[in-house]
C-alpha cells in the first residue's frame, strides 16, 4: 500500500503546484468548451478520495458535507471560490492522504460497501478504492493540463 500512497502524494504535489502558481482568477475560470475549472478538478479529487475510501468503508469522512455537496461527482462550479477555500484545499491535499495511510496502518478499513465506478470497475475493498483513486486523479490531472492549455498558462 505504501507504493499506492506514494503515487497519490506525488500527484497531490502537482495539484499543490497548480494551486500555488496559478492566479485565483484563472483557478476559477471555465474556458469555452469546458464544464469546470482547475480548482474544481483538484477539489473534486480530494472529495472523491474521501467518498471512495472512507465513505464506502462506513467511516467518518474528513471533509464537510458542504464540500461534498459542492464537489462530488456530477457537480460543476457554482461561482468563484475564495482564497480561503483554496487555502483549505491546499492544506487537505497531503494531510488527508497522510491520515489515510495512518488509518490504514491502524487497520481501520475493515468493512467496505462494493461500488461500481463509471468505468464499470467494481471496487470491493478500501485497497481497491485507493488504487482506483490514483487512476481517477490521473484523469483529472489530464483535465487540468487541458484547462491550462485552453487558458494559455
């Protein structure tokens, strides 16, 4: 599991760079032909990891219900986010993955409610969810790179 977590943290390093180096206005901008923005893609991955790993394990999630409502699958940006929301996301990128690793080592992920994702893959354990999460985050990394190109940055 260490390798899977390491990949996640490396992807989160990239997300953190986008949040730190991209102006707030561009983090919020939705270019023509796109349904969301850079910030939504990053925050969506934070929320999805919590839903797939903690939620389906029947464990309390480490994000608010408001965050889940705004950034879960099937949502889109509903106005601009603030610098405070960006700062919260920046703080969550690594801390939530580190907490997941700690909780994994404590053996907290015992039960899991099977879930079939959009790609028709069925997740049957928290381990499956952690592995799939890297695939999911890779998809959103690709979206972010396309958004950056469309924004000319």
